[in-house]
């Protein structure tokens, strides 16, 4: 997993859709209030804090591989009224926990990781017997495909081509057929593995901010002096092919891979 320099403040402002989808996922946990929860890829911590608010007698640990994200999460959420929340910088492939959690949760994070076997083995170690895992990430070969096509068009033109000479697609959009064997190998009891279509909706400034904030493997290949030009061109390329609706909102077809399983 490559390291990128996240602008945590920009992410905090530009991740409202991820937050909305995370709330839908949290509702599926049906928390009783006394669980010990691990949130993998907690980002700026606002979702972790929402989980903590549901745990009157429980605790939640949010982890992320980004130092910038963890620093913001701690500043925003670990010093307030919620005494049951902790943030720590960790790589999802090398979880240091053993039989510590009743629930492992992750939203919009694990498509950054190639080696999901290591992630799942770490989750299995981290869970207590009978503990549950609920993960959602970008998945399927058609996830965000129209935006990927816009980037692919752009990085082939002479102005940008040299910055992408050795470029490989940076995300890992696995599907159910990829995941069932991994879950079986680790020994999880599988409840479901499914691809869920989502319509990501932004106004145009919000769409641009989301691309700038989260598509770092593309944008950070380009020198900072021309990054804004590159970003605007990819937005224009996308909107030329997929114009905003009558209310000025952009739409991007997404697929979310959702996994629910338990540790025997």
C-alpha cells in the first residue's frame, strides 16, 4: 500500500457522501451499547465518534495508516465528551490486536489495500470468539468506472503522459468471487458478501473537492504547480460526458463491496 499525503481538513469537508453511507452501515450493526469496536480506516474520526456515541458502556478504537488523519481525529474527537474513544496509527495489514473486539467495522477504506488476506487474518486475531465483522469498500470492476475513464483519457495526452509512464491502477476493487475464498481460508462464518450499487451525488464544487481529496494516486503524480490544471481538466472531461442534472448535481455510479461475517 503506497503512502500518500492526505489533507485531513480537506477530507473532513469533502466526505459527506462517505459519512452518509457509513451511517447506513452503522445501522446494520444494531449495536446494543456495550460492545468493543474496532474501526479500520477511520480517517478524520467523525464516523468513529458516531459509533462511540452509540456505546454507552462500550468503547471504540479508530485506526488509520495516515498520520495526518489520526492527528485530526484526535484533535476533533478524542478530547471531548466521549471518553470511550481512542485513535491510533496502524496499517490494516498488520493489526496488533488479539481477542480484543466484539465488532470490527470498516467503511470506504480497504480498497486502498491489495493484500486482503493479511487484513482478514488480522481481523480474525482481533475479534473475540463470536465477534462480527462488517466491511464496506469500493468493489467490482465497474466501480467509479466513468471517472476512471476520464482519468485514463487525460493521462494519455502529451501534456500529462510523462508523469504516468510507470503508472498502475492504484485501487483494489475486489468482488464477491475474490472474497469468498479469502473468508474461507481465514475461517470466518460468512453471512453475506454482496455488491451494492450507489449513486454518488455532489454539486460541481463538491465533486471537484471529492476528486481532489480522494484520488491522490492520480493527482499527486502531477507537480503541485500544475495540479489544479490537471484536476480541472479531469472534472471537465467527466462533465462533458456526464453533464449535471437539471438541479446542477453530478452523479457517479459506484459499487460497494459489503462483507458481513463472524468469528467461530
